[in-house]
């Protein structure tokens, strides 16, 4: 029988470069909790906890907040995609550092030769110091938005980098799933748990729309039109699903009146 490794909080903090205080905080908010207990009752982190810690740190490095990370991990992330995004980020960082190094070497050589560097050389260094800086737009949205609105969506999505995948394709659908679960249970639109979900949905909307309320409204209107068309034109399960989504959209709009 294989014996799994275990880590006390101090050992895991040292190994990961985090503080004990940070791990305690993540335990308190339910993001990462020790899953093992010693014979004397002390809590320890097991190997699955270390896997989750890696996922938390990569998603945080990609720019996600702790609430978003918790939702994504609860919904499930593709480990291959996660490691690929991590690797791609590291490679971008290496490329950016290499470019900065080359420009600094060039600048250093000028200074050693007692030559005054020109402004363009300094601008190139500043640009290199800045570092590396439209996923999943549905056909329904593409057909119903103006070209300048689509361009704005693509630009805002690209600015989010790899984090866009986790926000758009994992966290956002999970928020809708949880909202539909509450609606199906008969929870009132003004209930606190529904308001919390809608606030986060709208925060994501601001991220992808760049804070443009007209663009956010246009996207929501495009989805409503698509759902209405599908419910009218299709039958059976497809129409039923579209109708359920339309009911959910109405439910969420009711919740917004309480915000």
C-alpha cells in the first residue's frame, strides 16, 4: 500500500512560497482546506490538496480573483489546459525578459562607450519593461451586434489574456447553473444568494464590455432575441431548453431591480 505524503501548514507555506497566514485565510474561506488528520487530531494537507494549491496559484497568476478561482475549481478545470496556459505564460515572460535583456545590453554598451543613448533607445527599453499584455462569441451575438461592438468585445477579451477562458467558459456558466438551481427551487429573485450571483455576473459583464453599459445591454438583448426565436421556431427539447433559459433571464432581470 502506497503511503501518501502529507504537509503541515508551515511546511506547505515554505514549499509554496506563501505565508502561513495566507493558507489559514484560504482555509477559512473554503478555497483550500487540509483534508487529512493525524492520529493526534492535527490537520494536514494531502496530495490532492497540493494539486488544488497548484491550480489556485496558476489561476491567480492568470489574473483571476479568489471568488472566481473557487467557482472555477468547483465547476472543474481541464488540467491539460491549465498547465498549457501556465507554460504559455512562462514562455511569454521568458521572451519578454529576453527582449528586455537585449535592449539593456545595447544600452549598457552605449553607456560604457560614453555615448549618450538616444530617446528611441530608452523608449524601446520602457516598452520591453511593460511585458506581454474574442473567445467564445456565439453566432447569435455575432449576428445581432454591430461590427464596432464585436470589435470592442474581441479587444476586451484579448486584454484579459488566458484568464478569459476561465471567466467566460467556466465561471460564467457555473454562475448561471447555480442561479437556475435557485430559480427551480422557488427562491425569490431578491434573495441574498441570488443577488450575489447576479452581481458577479454583472462584474464579468463589465470586464468583457469594458464598462460600456450599452454594449452589455446589447449582448443581453441579443441573447434574449436568440432564445425567443429558438422557442418559436423549434419544438420538443430544444424549445423547452430555450424557454427555460428565457425564464432564467427574466428571473435575473427581476433580481437586478433589487440591486
